[in-house]
C-alpha cells in the first residue's frame, strides 16, 4: 500500500502552486455570479454530500461484499471533494470558480457531515456495522487538519492568484503560459506516479475490487451529470459539477483508515484504488471535453 503522509504533503504543496496558476485567470465577478445563482452549487452539494453516500449504502445492501470493502466504499463516498478536481475542471475548460466553491463548501460541510453520514449509513448495513464495531467506537474527524488543508492548500493560493490576476493583469498574462505548462506536466506526473506507485496493488486486484471501484466512480460521474441536468446546467457548469462530484478526497479517507481503523486492508485498498482510478477517469473527461467548444454565451477562465 503506497501511503506516506510526507508525500501527501508534498503533493498538496504542488497542488497549491497549480491552484495559484489557475487562479490568475479568475475574477471576483465569477464568484459573485455563483452567489447570485446558487442552483449549481446547491445541486452539487446535494448529490455529493447526501445522495452519493446513501446510494452507496443501497448498493452495499444489494451486493454481497466483504464488510471491509463496503466500509471503504461508504467512507470514500462520505468524503468531500479534493483540490485535484479544481485542476481537472480547469483543464477540461469548466467553470473553475464553481469547482473551487464546491470543494471549499463540501470540505467545510465534511467537518460535520462526514462522521454523521458514515455513522448513519454503516448503521443501516448489519454486516458492515458488526465488522466496524470490532474495530472502532466512533469516528473522530481531524477538523484542524481539514481546515489547514482548506486554508493553506486552497484558500491562500486562490486568494494570492486572484490578487495578482486582478491587480496586475499584464504580469499575470505573461506568467500564465508557464503555469499552464506546469499544470499539464504536474497533472501527467500525478497520473503516472499514481499508476507506477500502486502498480503492484493494481495488478494484484484487477478483479472484483478494481471493478467495484471503477463502477462506483462511474456512478458518481453519472450522478454529477444527473444533478447538473436537474439544476438545468450545461457547458462549463456541467463539466465542473460532473468532475467535482466524481472526485473525492481519497487521501483523507486513507488518513482516517490508517489513523482510526488500524489500516484495515480492505478499506485501505478501496481508498487507494479510488485515489488512483479517479485520476484516470478525470484524465479521460479532460481529454473528452478539452477541445469541445462551450456554448457561445459562456465565458469562463480556461486553459488555452
């Protein structure tokens, strides 16, 4: 299992640099527009924070899996979005401001909703509940860690990037091509690194567990598309919602599994496979959308 807290921090810092580069193209007016028309972010939170965890519970009740696998699926489903979704949205020419807003809000809601959702959903699954009772009394979320990551790895680079982009637009325009190249290169390194670092795990689990993770992620993609359609969103907003709802903070899930579940193998396997596969599925969505035109009336910051 390829999990190292120091590596997670390094990746987070690289992501912060990428977020800074993305934010150079963002304007305050884009966030104001989201506040004035909150339908997409509300629909996104409904799908990500409520429907997906409980839909995952329904699946675990219908199929006969090892309780550890079911717990892993439930935990990942309860986790908020991660910063990588913001980069994916940017590369896919989606609404990056909406993506960042959804990431920030889902992370804040996770302080309360993650333990509640996980406790309630596992309680409805008798086998998973009994298996969990042998290993854990209550799930304790490291709120300080979540706030640290939210502020330092998203809020600070976002604020600095927007500050430079709005106050020194000519300078931002000169340096943006370099940050775009860095974002594309770093993204490729993330995907390749995830595949290489977890290759043995992937090849050893190309059967049932891998298929389950792929199908779970695909269902999250479908849910993102459905919520966007129900909220009457299209173009850049639809892309942001689909990517955001389908990418979860699997690093947080792994941290919780190792810190509070004794590194339970089946749970850790699901979270690690999720963390690897959603990069691949995200790349596929980027490749699908990147060169497809947006509706003529839409104008969002995107990679050229």
